[in-house]
C-alpha cells in the first residue's frame, strides 16, 4: 500500500478521493476558522501527494481570500478509487 503520508509518493492510480481540512494560519489556541475540501482527483502524469496538497492549499487560500502561505493544512485523507 502506498505511503500517502510521504509528500513525494507518486500518485499512480487513475483516480483518488480526498478530504483535506485547512485553517487560516498561523494556528492559535482557541477557535481557528477551518474549511474541509472533499472531492475526486485525477492526477496528471508525474503527480505526487505533495502536488495534490499544494493544489488543495491554493484552492483553500482562494476560499479564505488570503495567500497560500497563510493557509495551514490540519489533516487529510487520500484513497484510491
């Protein structure tokens, strides 16, 4: 089974289901506004777990209306379809 915790793991399946939760950073004690993104991903040739997470971070930044460097990944899951 692939190690999806390793950012350099290649995504070799035809399709994946993902769920990723992001907050506007930096994380602080107490309430942190978070957003969970779920969906399907068809990886381009050469894609890795890291590439997928960067694409999701960019999407989360757009939703939060901040730059991608101000978004913190809290958790994610990835499954082959």
